[in-house]
């Protein structure tokens, strides 16, 4: 199995606020790595699928919610690299709806089998007994956790950072399950700091998740821009994402990168960075989720 090596382009952002504050901001366009295996999911899935292939397992089972980027990307990777995919989806009420939402419809079109389970049962997604039940139901499967984060995923995310990025004092990324930021932290120089913007409310547990993969402390979590929780959005956020698209022609997702850049611009406006600071923001993809939230940049 061959997984193509990709290097994302770095786009410099030229806006009046940045000039006024003397802040240098660039965006790493990880969202353009692949048309359907988007952004950090391309990184997270790489070594997981290579490991499954090494083990001779051609069936991938994973977990996610109704709008999960990970579910969409796993289904696309399975279709491209010849794996059967199974998605364990949170919320058995979804099975009773007449139509699937755009994310789950895309996953199904990519050949993913969907199993909807109630939210109480879904909480057992990491328990060994529940995973063994799934192995008995579906046969020999390679299991990837919700959000895709494990040691193989972190290894893939270490490849986000390269020598082009050594002059940036801050590397910013959205945070969901902490896999992406963990890989980034592991590759930074001592004079660089990773800023993580959790999409989740009450995300203090993420420090313990990061410690599973690195003991480095050159990072900070910015917990002020989650908009009341995962997949929660507001008119203010939508307006920001649309305006930035008009100014830069860079589309953002509303759950992760949109919130990060909203927070980052708020911090710049409030002088949280010294003049002359060089900042790189990681665009982690996930644009497929916008359709389910009523945002279409083609309109």
C-alpha cells in the first residue's frame, strides 16, 4: 500500500488589522492535501491504515457523531485504498430519520456501513468488553478510536511541521481529541509555542490527553472560543467565516478552524501578541461539515 506524501502550502494573510498591529499571520492549508480525506484526518489515518495493511486487516471500524469529519474521511480513505469501513454512529434516533445528513450520506456513498447506537451505549466506545462485542459482530477489524487519535495518528501529525515553519513563534491549531496538537508539540523547537483552540466546552481534560503522547509543556490551550461547545455555532461566527472568505478566499469550517481563527483575530485585536510576532495557523480541513450547518461557500 502506498500513501502519497503531501506538503501543504503556506498562505500569508494580508489584512489591515494585522498591518496595524504589526502581526505576521500565515495559514497552512492542510485542507487542500486531499479532496475527500481532509486536513488532519489525512495525517491521522496514514499510519493507522499502513498498520492495518501490514497486519493484513482490510476492514476498518471507527466511531463518530452525525457530522464527524473523521467518519467522512475514514470512509473516503477506505474507498481510495481498498478497505471495507464500518462507522459506529452516536445516536440511534438518526436511524429513524427519513434521510441521512450530508456527512453520513457521503460516508454511505463511499461504501461505509453505518451502525447507529444509543448515546448511553456509545459511551462504552473505549471499553474492552464493548470492543470485543464489535469484533464478534463484524469479524476481524482494525479499530480506530473516535476522532482518529492514537499513537499512529500522533505520528502522522508530527509530519505537519517542517523546516519552512521554524521562524514562527506560535503554531496554532484547533483541538478536538488532542491528537493533532500532540504531534505538533513533539516537533517544535524550544523557542516555539503551540496554541490550541479547543472546540469543546470544559476541555481541561485535554492536558491529560496530551501527556499521553508528549511531556513537553511548550503549549497553551485557549479555552475562550468554543462557542458553548462542540458543533455549537453562532451568527457572529458565521459572519466572521464568511467575511474572512471574502477577504482571503480561504474557506473555513465552523466547528474547528473557524473558531480558532475567530479566537486568534480576537487575541490580536486585544494585543495578546507583541508587535512583530510571527504566527502560523493550521487549517485542519473539515469543510464537509458546513453543509449540514447550512453554510455553502458556493452560494
